[in-house]
C-alpha cells in the first residue's frame, strides 16, 4: 500500500501530517505535482514532478494507483479514476470518496461548471479550517491503523 498525493493544491498542513505518518508507520508517501516540491529526507517520502498541463498530475496518479492504495485529492474526476482502480480516496478535509457517492459528486461538479459557464456566481470552497485538519488527521490515522503494514 502506498499513499499518492495530488500535491499541487494540497494544504501544507496535510502534507506535514502525511510526512509524519510516513515515518511513523513506514508507508511510502509520494507527492505528485507539476512544480518542484521540497520533501523531508526520508526513505518513505518522495515527490514526482510532472510536466505542466491540464490534468497531467491527475493522469499520473491514476496511472500509478493500485488497488488498496490511498489517494489524497479534492479533485472529483481524479477520485473517480482512482476508485475505478480499487484505491481508497480521501480529500484533504477528511471526507471519503466512495463508489456510493462519486456519481453524485461528479454530477454536482458538472452542474456547478454549467452554472459558472452561464455567468452565475457560485462561490468557492470555504477556507481550510482547524476542524478540517482534525477531521483529516482522524480519518488518516484510522485508515493507516487498518491498512498500513499489510504486505510489508
């Protein structure tokens, strides 16, 4: 099991939690982004820089994902692709993407895109909060307690 991170838009606090978790449970965490990312020295932490371009990092994450991996992303189409490969998908706010909720989320995303295209002001997501951070940390810890170490 590995952890793949859609790192371009991932909050720094989430990356820090993932770095600590990688060292604690000895699981490989890979940040994928279209820019250079500094990571702490660790055999369990690495980053991959992909070329700039629309969804290049997302495509690389889906390509690398395997059944049982954990993907960290807020990107709904990326989450759908990872779920199709049998991966688990958690957003940085601690919400799980699942086979049961992904179609609804894709549909809502499309509706919001259509509204924005029509000139409707839809607003954006709320600011990342301490509660989001706590929720993510709890979900990550529970997942790693159940899944890390299998196959090591």
